[in-house]
């Protein structure tokens, strides 16, 4: 193996420790800690685990945990009213609507109901517009985590050719925007890209976010490249990513593992965004 393995658990732990210090400083100044409201709708087991972890780590970082669990057949107006109430609640700094939503609920409409000032997932139209314009705002958590991993590992972003595999609203597109803002030369590959290996193998930084298990192999990677694996897939032998780790770690310069790479960073970025939102709301 030639690649340096980037330890996302460790980077995330350090990030959460910084967030905890900021949360304490906020509490000292304002008399209450920043609050993170989570809204979980339905009983999707994976979503339940994600939300439980977010709440646990939020509490550990000293944030106030505000949780609402609604049934899958909840009326859309009820969810909208809850979001309005949380928007108005001075003890709530961040609002997270756990995705995916049960069928029948208007995902885009409900996300955009969240006040951009409390949009700690960075998914509202306003937050995404701010990202595209390069003005300050809350950034999507997983892409923000990708950048933090690269920075911590000492990977040069400016001037590098970054290829992002995937163009979703949640991961691929905002990751490409963040890399562009950091002056990388960015290519976005997607399901219609005709020769993925030809495109990906020109990357100095390769972000794999296609959601296809083991899509990226040796042929997709330029020797010495930094490979960030966003994919998460449950298999009988455990979690795997979009990248064939054993194969690619013989070629890459840096690689993130699954589990223990990007996953922990997503929650760390969420907690950091919550304190940032609290600071901005009281400024
Ligand atoms: P998505 O399905 O919304 O988007 C996948 C994207 O990949 C699409 O833009 C599609 O065009 C592209 N794609 C599909 N097949 C491709 C192919 N063969 N070649 C090139 N591009 C292809 O998924 P998403 O929400 O962006 O998530 C992507 C992956 O990241 C999933 O495995 C998901 O579980 C994981 N994820 C991880 C975290 C984390 O915290 N680590 C957070 C969010 C998502």
C-alpha cells in the first residue's frame, strides 16, 4: 500500500472538540447553549440510526437536543407548522430535516421552509445559491467534511484537478462548488459520463460520490492522487464505499476508508454549522 489513509474518525473528533469549545463560549456569553432540532419522519431504520448518532454527538458537544419524531403518515401542514415554530424558537439555532422523507411529502418545499439562518444541512435554495455565488452561508455537511479531510491531510486544493463523481444536490454538486471556491479545476462526472475511467484517472483529487459499491478501481486513479470515498453501502461483510480500497490504496497518494472516513465528518460539520448558525443569529 502506498497511500496515506486519512483517519476521518480522528479528524472528526478534533472538529467536535473545537465545536464543543465554541458552544461553551456561546453559552458563557448568552446563558444558553446553541440548540439543534432534529425532525425524523417515519421509521426508516437507517435514518433512525443517523438521527440517534447526530443527537448523541450534539449532546456530547454541549448543544441542546430538540427532537421531534413524527409518524410516516403525518400531514404536510403539520410538518410545515413544526418547521415554522422551530424557525421562531430562539433556543433553536439549527434545524435538520432527516432525509429521505416518506412518499407523499414535498421534500423541496419542506426544506425551503427552513429559515436559511438555521439551515444547518445547507440544502435550502438560498443556502445553495449562496454557495454558488461564493458568499457566506451554511454549507452542506458531507461536502464540507470532504474539504476538511483534504485540508487536514495537507492535500493542495488550489490549482489541482478535482474530479467529483456524482452530481447530486446533497453531495456531488456542492462538493464540486466548494472545490471550485478553493480554486481547484473541477470536473463533474455522472451517470451519463461516457468513459469514467478516462476522466477520473486525470484527477489529482478524486471524490467518489456515485452511490455505486466498488465503482472506482485502480484504472480510475492517477498515481499519487487523493481519493475521497463518500459512498456508504451495507453488505453482508460490513460497510463498503464506492472505492475498491485494497486496489486503490496501492496507487493513490491519500485515501479515505469506509467506514471511518467521510461518514464521521458529516456529523462533525453539522455540529459546527449549528454553532456557526447560533453565532450568526445573535450577531
Ligand atoms: P444520489 O443517488 O443522489 O446521486 C448519485 C450521483 O452519482 C448521481 O448524480 C449520478 O449521476 C451519479 N452516478 C450514478 N451512477 C454513476 C456512474 N456509474 N458513474 C458516474 N456517476 C454515477 O446519491 P447521493 O445522495 O449523492 O449519495 C452518494 C453516496 O454517498 C451514497 O452511497 C450515499 O449513501 C453516500 N452518502 C454518504 C454520506 C456520508 O456521510 N458519508 C452522506 C450522504 C451520502
